[in-house]
């Protein structure tokens, strides 16, 4: 099967025992290769997990060599909401393809993303009828709380990690996201990392790995 998105795939050593998947969504201007670096450590401890790192469906407006999940060149909230919903449709198709190809239920799929990828991962986790194993977001935010609340169908466990010195997506966004998730009865863990800018440090990667391992054990 060919996926609808160009995808960097990192398979476990024994492909006959794949029982879970981590889908990693890159940030604005990035690509699947960039965010796949997270799997270098995770792969050693998640031996039955396949990692899928798709490229965004659009070339990035400000970085032609990279990709985007939705356009940020127009400063209009409704425009951004509509474009993010277009990305959701494409990613839901991609997720369905992953489930069919690897025979993995939604309950064994982890959604994770960085920055813009984090924003889309949160949306996907909450709007789907079937519950994902968990959602992990690095350095992101909720695109539009009112819109997301009106479409919410599920409450997966969520981990959010943010640097206190983030110069692109201010750290206040993690507090706003936490408040939103708690008000909507979603179990959320948050971690703010000191002296960290807009990137994923080793500490954040380790926190995410432990969260994945814990949630995979809960939903075998």
C-alpha cells in the first residue's frame, strides 16, 4: 500500500511483531526526516512499534525545502481554522491507511507532534470517534479552543512539553492548553523545561518515551 502522504518509516527489527504505531508530525517548515530523529532512542525501547513520520501535504510558504500542515501566511483566524481542518481530513485518511496496512487498532496508535504538528495532533486526538492510545505535544498550542470544544468526541491521555524560553510559541500556551483540557475532562500531564527554546531537548524526548511506554501497557 502507498500512503497518501510521503512518509519516513522506521520499522522495528522484527516486522512480524508490530503491535503499535507512533505517528510523528513535524513543525512548520520541517519534514518527516527532521522529526524522525526522535525515534533513534525510542526505537530501542519500543521494540514492537513502527514509527511513521509523514511530510505535510503542502510545501511551506516561507521554507520551500520544507512542508506545512496549514498555511500561516494569512493572519486570519477563520482562515487558519479552515486550513487546519483540511489537514485533519488528509491525516485521518493517512491514519486509516496505517491501521489497514499494519492491522493496528486506534487504541494502539500514539499521535505526537512538534509546534504546528503538535497543534494538529491535539485536534486529531480529540475529534476522532475512536480513542487514540495517547497524544504527545511538544512546543505547541490549541489552534482555537472554541472550535475544538464544539467538535470534541474523545478524551485520550495527553502529555504536553514546552520550553520556558520558547521564542516562537510562548510558554504561556501550555498553560492555556492545560486549562482547556482539564475543563474538558481530559487527563493531561504538562512539563515546562528550563532554559529551553523552540526545540525538543533530550529531557523532553525521555519524558515522552516514558509516557508512551506507560500508556501502551495500559491498553494492550
